[in-house]
């Protein structure tokens, strides 16, 4: 038992010595290579800084170019903003890729081998990247077909709002309550735009059965005249009486041509004015 314990102790001491020697060798190696490591870190930092500066310069040049083109070719501001947003996204992706490849090259990583491995593994990665590829392709089609422009008021994927930016992968919407939605382009199946052509503000007003419909129509028409004068509208809101009926009430509709960004505000004003007038006239809605 004493011999076994002694042998075990000697083995343990040798392993500790070997571990200490290995650690010391690694520390010495790091110490000797410290200038090289610091140099590479400094070069990587300079590459990242230079890449960031170049990216900002390219974005500035893009903005200046589009601004001049917009003046010369009379392009709309929305189209220019859309092109700027999309090309800015493409330039950013390319610059980030170049910066990463350059930094890896500085630290001695064989980029050709890395790309070869990436090529071999792309088959497996492709199954997981199907959604990403679908988003990018959908984004390209949305831009080339002109279905979306920056500044448009739209409904996409169940979200309402104004388009703030359009990139290769996502479309960003700003809702009326200030919420920001980033919608993947691959999820956009239908685009409902309120910024193409003339928008119409629509308000449905219900009149309960048993009320004098002709009197209610006269009241609503008079209120349309008052709304036009109070809000300084160019056109008179148009009343369509009795467009629908059910077991409880008759529905009348007020329509008013307007700009897309004014539709929600105008609908709210018309709705409040109509129901308040019906309340004062003691007509049940």
C-alpha cells in the first residue's frame, strides 16, 4: 500500500510539473509574440475605422448623387428615399463583409480555405438560410416593381403605418402610435397602399330603426356643410344614404377625397361631428 501511494504521488507530481512547464512555455510564447499580437490588433482597429469612414463617405456620395438626379430628372422624393435606403443597405453589407475578410487575413486566417469550407457547408447552411434568401429576393422584387416607396402609408402583413426604410431583408413601418415594426420582406404577401392615387376618407353612420331617415339625412347633409366650413376643406363631404341595413339599424356613409396622410384625422373629425350632431338632434344611432 505504501509503494502504491508513493508511486501515485510521484505520478501526480510529474503531471503537475509537466502542466507547469507547458503553461510556462505558452506564457513565454505569448510574451515573445506580444508585439506581433499588438500590431495585428492595431491594424485590425485601423481597418475597422477606415472601413467605417469609407462607408460613411459612400453613403454621403449616394445621397448627393440621388439629390442631383432627383432635381435633374424630376423624380419624386419618395422614390429617391427608397433608392437611397436600398442601396445604402447593399453598400453596408458589402463593406461589412470586406472588413471581416480583411481582419481575418490580418490574423493569419486562410480566407481561401475558409471560403472553400463555406462552399462545402453552404448546402447544409442553405436549408437554414431559406428564410433569409426569401426575404432578400422578395425585397428586390418589391423595389423593382415599385410596390413600396419610403414615405408611403401602407398595410403589410397585418401592420399599418408609414414606410420609414426599405432594405434587402426588412421593411420598417412607423405606426400612428409611434410603434416601429420591422417586417421581413418574405412575409409580405399583399401591399395595401394609401399613397397611390387619391385617398378617400370614409365614415359609416348608423341610424336606429324607427327614426325619421329623411330628417336624419337632412341633418347629416347640413353637418357636412358645417364640417367643410369649419375645417376649410376644398370639397364638400358627400353623403350616401341607406347603403346598408340590418335588424338593428340603417347605415349611411360619408366620403371625402383627401391626401393619404390626412385620411385618419379627417375620418375622426367627421365621425365625432356626425355623432355629436345626432345626439343634439335626439336621433338614435
